[in-house]
């Protein structure tokens, strides 16, 4: 289903026969909504989100490429999230039941504009396949191809704004004992303790070399997000907390309580592609009921 979004750009919705759905905008290739089969929204979008192009809106899953954060010469998190993507005509949409598959997909494409080439002189093709399984699992597969005469390097992140009930009731399992770069102290390197990660102040960290599966447990909602990733070695964990929230124009003062960013990413080490080479980065998200009440 194709509709217009706030920017006049197309927005594509996939609905599973069981009632789950996902919506992705051609503006930014940004997933802006993901609902389970009970119609509950699983991604955070700010009530103060600014719908003014070319800026990405606050929430959902913006794509950070070819730069993460402000480490580089480009705008924060690179330009991909601020561009209008196209539907990739070379990859026809996949529907439930086609070849017995249990997913439906849509494929998007971003190629650099003349302006992009002025600030980042590398010819690339960035493809994004967004799929929703019959069970409501969301998967994002990105492929970056070097169609340049020379190698280039880039960073990448799925800047995933998860919707949570109360940040102080949330914990992340799977990042224990890892090293992280702390964006709050000039990317100084620290080592995480042995406990699951909980939240009581601002957090902005790049956990390096993280495992392929981590879990975000929302105790109050009795919901666990399972985050699976491939080709993306790092996990960025971000919550602006109270003080920083107040400085952000597109974020409500108290919304930090309902949001946690957990980004599958390649940040610490850039990915380098030789001419003709392609890189693939996958993110798979499931939201499952927490069964164990002693989970906390
Ligand atoms: C996080 C970064 O991923 O995104 C933070 O680690 C940053 O440093 C945050 O503040 C939000 O960035 P933006 O550009 O979407 O406001």
C-alpha cells in the first residue's frame, strides 16, 4: 500500500494477515512505524517531531550513512536519512505466500545526488529491504555497493528508537563486560561491568564488538525486544535523559522516559569497499511477551 507522507513523498505500508504492520518513508528510507498484531506501536516517535524537510523526523529507524554522529565532515549521522529514496525497481515487492515465503518486503534505493558527491565524492548504491514476517518480526537489510573507481569507507547505523513504558524499568542483556566508547567523554574507552545495563542518567555509548543477539527487557510492559544483527559489529545505546531532552527542539521534556535508542551499527571501525564490492548489514527485531515474572 502506497500513501503520501508529510513531505509529499511516498510512504509504503506492509500489513501481515495477522494484523502487524510496518510503514517506511521514501524520505530517509526511514521506518516510521512498526506495530504488532494487537496494533501496539513498538517504535517511538516524538510528539514534538518536526515534519520539515530535509530533516529526518525524531523517531522510528533513521538510517545513519555514510557517517555516524559528528565524527567527520558531513552533517550529523550523514545525509542518507535526509534524502528522498526511490523504490528499487530491480527488486519487485515480495508478498506473503510468494514462493512459500512467510514475509512481505519492499525494496528502496538511494544513489548520491550531484550535491552529495560534492561533499562525499564516492559513487555508491545503498539498497534497503524492509520485510515484515507473518509473525510480525521486522527485518531491515541494507546493501552498500561501491560503483566508484576507488575504494571508500563509511560508518552505518540503524538509529532504532524503541518505545518503552518507563526507562527506569528497562534493562539490556548481552552487552555485559564489553568495551564501550563513551560519547559523553570524547569517545573514551571503558569496560562495562558484569551486570545487565539499566538506566538512571544520560547514556550515549558505542558498545564495540557486541554479540549478534541482545535483548531489551521492558519489565512494566512485560515485553522483550530481541535485536539480531549481522555485519554490524557495534551497538549504540542512547538516552538523552532529563537535561539533554530539554535542549532538543524535536523532543518532549519527559519523553526520555518512553524512549531508548539501541542501534545496530558499524561505528568504531569504518567499513571499506573496493570498487565493485558490496557490504550487507542486517537488523532483525522481534517483540515478544516476557514470560518470566522474576525477570527483573
Ligand atoms: C545517537 C548518538 O545515536 O543519536 C548521540 O549516539 C546523538 O550522540 C543521538 O545525540 C541523536 O542524534 P540526532 O542527530 O538524531 O539528534
